[in-house]
């Protein structure tokens, strides 16, 4: 006769049969090779670097003004802002090549 199957074994067999029928298409570029996304991302990357540089210069000026006017609180705020801008610059320096690698692999 027919071998008896348990309910979990039967369910597993049915699920495997259904999943085997689902097609697995190759990945496709959703933008259709449009260069607008790449251009937008490159503008954003340069914008981030320009903002980081601007904040670093402004915080250096804030530190200098605080030092010249004998306001240690302003010097501390300038140092803190400079450290944050340095951290953002490092993060951008890591993220930009990573994004370039991902988009180069996708195209």
C-alpha cells in the first residue's frame, strides 16, 4: 500500500512542491540605466563634504572668537562642534566609497 505520512511531513512535501514552481528572475536595474540617480547621489556626496568643511571652519572660528573674548564656554562649544564635524567627515569618507562600490556592482 501507500506509506503513511505524518501531517508535518505532508505539509513539508506540499510546501516544497509549491515553492519549486515559483520562478526566480535575475536582478534588474529599476531605474533602467537612468543617470539621474547617479548624478543626484554625486551631488549629495559633494554637498555632505562641503557642509562638513563649512562646519569645521565655522567651529574653528567660534573657538578663536571664544578664546579672544575670554569665553571658555564658547571655546568648548567650538571644540565640540569641530569634533562632530570631524566625525561626520570620517563617516562620509567611509560611506562614499561604499556607495560607489555598491552602485558599480549594480551596473
